């Protein structure tokens, strides 16, 4: 079992990764129940969500870069 200090660090890491309270609570529940596969699924789902956001923002950057290119041309 994980000690309380390690659990606090784990929770902080999840917060830093942008996880919401529901995700954190589910993760801790899976931790307590030793359901590593469920933990991994939860983290992968959050990772896909973050990556989707990155791609969405990246498209905006490309649009701005194109506009800058057109203005300088």
C-alpha cells in the first residue's frame, strides 16, 4: 500500500497533469483496489484528451503562421 505522503505527491502529480477531482478520485479508488489496468485506462483517456487539445491549439498556430506569411509576402 502507498503511504499518505506518497499519495499526496501522487494527487499533486495528477493535478499538475490537469486531472479533475473526479478523475483523481477514480484513480485513487483504483489504486486502493489494486486495479492497475483501470488506472492506466484512466491516464490514457486523460492523455488523449490533452493531446487532442494540443492538436486543436496547434491548428490555430498554423493559421496564424499562414496569416503572418501572407502579410510578409
